[in-house]
């Protein structure tokens, strides 16, 4: 069985898409945390 050697030539577009995906995951995670946290208890401390 043969395997093709993949070249790893990243373009600006590849990097841009990767960065966008990372930011979206971070935003989704923050929104999930925001839904779970009971902010009224935290705000009561201030």
C-alpha cells in the first residue's frame, strides 16, 4: 500500500481560516460559561 507525501505549504488564507476557527471556539466556550455561571451571586459580592 502506498502513501502520498503531503506538502505542508500554508497560505495566508489557511492561517486566516485557522485563526477564525480558534476565535469562534473561544467565543462559544465563553458563551457556554456565561450560561452556566450564576452571575447574581457573583455580583452580590461587589
